[in-house]
């Protein structure tokens, strides 16, 4: 059975078990931090997330593009891959990603974190981490040859006898990402009655946000309809700049690339607004440099729109209030939480003397945040 098909079948079978290990609440209600039934699985996922050995040349980890201080997003329009190829789409933030029912800008079929984890590792268009086209055992063999990972996989997957495979690698990455919960912003505390000095401009901004019907797409606790259980997955993809008859297909057609339907061109998934002030630039291609630019873009194609919600742009006063409101969605606890940060040096499980020496000699390139402010 081809590896890709085998993985898809595994994800379908394992989804219920993995979700059962996490405490997941409805998207319209506040939630508690997700707690895995197997903390070692989370720890393994965190180590893998920060390990540049997940790229073909050892130069790029998941954290290279998903930086904690930026809400696990990126500061570039599109991040280049290991070969220097230009990225195609802006890096999405990972806060509350375990709640989403679709996980990429343009692919409604990518609906599990296990599936998504393999796209940057093995994807070919664009090439990101560079294992695409390689034997399915290329990455697992690299990890098996290290001191810590065999023991850590045994602790994380005792029922599979410590199997190191693309299946278990993606399962561990997914479990770590399910713990990336962000629900402690000033807005959250204000709504819970725990913040008395919430800015008046932010209150006005939330009122404008609702009056302009922004919440119809940026919905619920997570500010994205991709997390709303009552919405069809395909309906969480929207075209802010729809094609008109005679228009050429864009280079990146969004959802149309998957469905083959012209009417799906320029439809992209609603991103969450959690920690949005940290994750500039914005939009699927990073074309909007500021929050103001991103808001304006929603109304720039009003003449092409049949969507009545995008016919009336905010006033200058509303714009300032909207930005003030969006800035209150920044969760300082989340971006400084040590549970989500670069793991401490060493192995979190016991090693024999030979393993200790090997670990000391390996000097594995784990990465947290990129240099710079």
C-alpha cells in the first residue's frame, strides 16, 4: 500500500483516539488547557517541533516558521523552503489549532493535524522541509539513529513498541499542537469580568466588528468559522476578491486548486484573529503589511462583490477602534508559556551510559526563535 494512502487510512482510524486524549469544548464556549492522556507524547511532539532534523538538510524546524513570540506565526510574507524556493502562502498561526476543522489556506480536505504535519515535511509544491520524493523511511531512520528518540518514542508509544515512523512522528506533532491553547487575552479577561480597565476604544471596536458583520466569518471564541461546529467546512473558505467573467485564473487560485471549480477561485479559509497583532503580514499571500491594510482589503473589491457584508467600509474612526479591539486579543501568557517553548537540553527520558555519550556527541540543532527583535 502506498505510504500516502496508508497514512490517510491511519488518520481516519486514529482520529477518535487522539481526540479522546484531549479535552475539547464547543467552539462557542471558553475552554480549559488541553491535557493529553500521555504527557510523553506531548513532550515528544514538542521536541520534534523544534528539531531541525525534520528538514532534509538540518536547517529548518517547524519552529523556524512558527515562532512562539509571534503567536506561532511568521514575520515574512511567505517563508522560503530549505532549497531557497519561495514560499507560496503566508504562515498561519497555531493558537487553538486543535479546534479547527480545516487546517490550510486552500485545502478543505486537510482536516486533521496528523495530515497537515506531513505537508511541510513531504510537500513538493512548494518544497518546504525537503523530504518530498524521498523514501518514507528517510526521516524515521534519521531519528532512530539518535540517542534520545528511540527511548522517547518508546515512552510516547508503548502500545506500538516505540515505533518510529511517519505515522508516529505526525501523531506526536499533532498532539503537541493540540496543547497550543490561547484564551487568556485582555478580551477574555474582560468578558469573564476579570478586567475593569478594558479600553473604551476596544469596546467601540468590538461594537463596530459586530456591526460590520466581521463576526460572521471570524466567529465564536476562536474568531474563525473554521472552528465552528455548525458550519460546513467548504463554507469556511471565502473569496474577498471573486473572479468576474473573463478574468484569468490567479497564480494561486485558493480552494479552486482542490475542487477544480472556477467559482472557488480566490476562496481561502478564514484565519483566526487570536494574537493577530503579532502575526503580520496578513492575508494568504502576506500582501497586507498592517492590520489597517488587512481590514481595507476586505472592502477594496466592493464593486466586484455580491456579498452585502463587504459593501460598506469602516470609517476612519471605526478603523482605529477596530485595531484597538484586535490588539486586545493578544495573549501574553500564551506567547511566554514555557510548556510551548524550546525544550531544555538533554533527553527527558533515562538513557544508558552509551546513550548519554551519543547524546552529548550529537549536538542536535534544535531551534526556537529566529535572531532579531
